[in-house]
């Protein structure tokens, strides 16, 4: 889990530091920087996931200069993160949590590259990197030497990956994740690598993407695509692997759409193509079949959320933009409940919203993990974005007067007013 992240020189984020919880909700005006914040985390995941930063940018058709803060004199993006990862039980060792400090610098000279990548325990923050062999785990990047080390749980001999005289074109975390017996040799570094390699940033799901068949059923991805592609493939994986999860998914769908009886998989036009159909019961006892093109946008978006909720392997980290889009107000209760269930499976959720009602439902719900509010505020003069928590005294007073947080934010105060403390509390 990301506990804290500091970002410099990324888009409107000239310099901002944010504390995050298991479930964090971002609110702010259009263009304030909410999406940019999620994209900054996504950029780190690209640096880990792809063979090089240039490969990642090429695949997404993005130029590095478009990511750097406009007022920055340097083509450099800096990120510092405080993480907590859970290490699974191994041998006689119980499950344990491990704190990690992580530094990632992305720069461009002739080409974009990973300039700095360092990970080590917070207790060694002040230690010289020359003493890195003494660390229980570390990734160290230097100009002429890059290596990853970690003491295995069962002995005193360190596992080590090293590259000599190699430009920092790709991530050592990527090398660690692909090493033989990586889970046992590099348990901490492996879990950090998986956190970013499996990160998914969902934009506003496009109904057309959700309705498209999956091109190849057998090679369908493990996750829903960023804009909603691969929904039939993800549903097929759930149906094929776990009957209990499939039954729970269909039951959840019927709670919102009582007439739906089942989801049927059908062959597409192309070989191996996989599509969907939905059966619905009528008052006369007959059964009707509908294709995705005949279903509403809200139905398809809620179905996609259920697919994420019930997928076999929960995501470690999820960025999700405006889940309320296309949903009737009555369906927002279901949306909130499913989001909390996703977080309860161990997924750290960072979402944005423009819905006061959804904000009320999430933040007034006291069940764990409790949602935490962060206000995204862009300065009108400088264009810089800051992300801050609300003033707790203002929220407490509003609650005493019978207002929810969504009503306070949506009708009474803007983000800047809600963040600023009164003089007596400063």
C-alpha cells in the first residue's frame, strides 16, 4: 500500500505530497489535477512494467515533454513514496508487514530514461549507499553499477542481481520480479514490484469499449482494460475458474437488475472471439435475450464494476475515475457497496468523484476500510496543484448541523474553503 507519495514536476503537480489510506477519495474542479495524480502513479508503474521508459511512452503515444511541469527548467520528474507491503508466510516465518522508502526519478537527455531508482528500509534512510550490502533489502542505482539485494528469510546469504556499466534504461524491480524464485529470494522487493506491475488506472469507462467482444478468449487479459475493454474475457475467466465467485457476481447483478437471469457467453464473428448475451425474464414467464448493444450504459458500467469486484486475483492498487458516470442515483448505493467490497479484499482504492451523493455515502459509512477525503486545489495564478485533507473542525460542525460531507462540499463550501483552517485552529 502507498502510505505517502511526493511528486515533483509532473504536469500541474509542481510539488505536492499526499498521505493516502486504504480507500482515498479525491475531489476537485475540472482541470484541478485529479487525473494527473493518478497518471503519476501510472507513470511509475510503466517504468516498472515496461523494458524501458521509452517503450512505455511509445506504446501509449506520449512524449516525455508533455508530462513535465510547464514551468520546470529541467526535463525531470521526481517521485518519493512510503510503502507498506505484506510478505506472505514462508517456512516458519509468519505473515509480516514491511515498510519501504522508494525513490524514482525519470528524466530525458537524448531519450527518456530512469535516472534513479532506490528502495530500502526507512531506518537506513540516512545511511550512505556504499553500505548497501548491510541492508536487509535494497535496490541501488548508481551511474556505473546497479544492483538489487535481499537477505532471504531462511539464511544469512544475500540474493543479489547486479548490472555493471549499464545505462538506467529499465527498472531493477522488473528484473527482480522476473528472477528465478523471486518470491522467496526477494520477498520484499518482489511485493513492491507486483504492486506497480499490477496497478490498474481505470478512466471513465466507455460503453462502446465495454460492449466490444474479447478478441481471443484463451488469451484474455487478467484485468479489465483502462477504458473498459476485455469485459467478456474477464467475466469468462471468473466463470471458468470459480463457481462461487460467478454465482456471487450474478446475485449482485440481480440485486440492481432483478429481471436479469443469467449472463451467456457467445462466439463472435472472428475465430476465438468471445461476446456476451443477457437473459431476462418477463412477467409472462418468457425469457428474452439481449446483446450488449441493447443494454444501457449504466448496466454495462455496473457489470464491469462487479467483474473487478469478483475477479479471481484482487488488484493490489486501483485508480478509478468517476464511477458515478451513467448510474441512476439509486444505483450509487450499490456502486458504493461494491467499491467498499473491493477495498475489503485488500485492494488500495484511489478514486475521483464529482458526486456529492456518492461522497456522502462513502465518507459517512463507518465500516472498514473507511474512506478518506483529499481535496485537489489548483492555484489560479501559478497553475500548481496541491492535494490536502479537509479541515476536520468544519466537517465536525457540519455534521452537528445535520449536513453530510457531500452536502458540505457540493453546496456550501468549495475545495479551498473546506481545506482552510479557521484562525483559532491554525
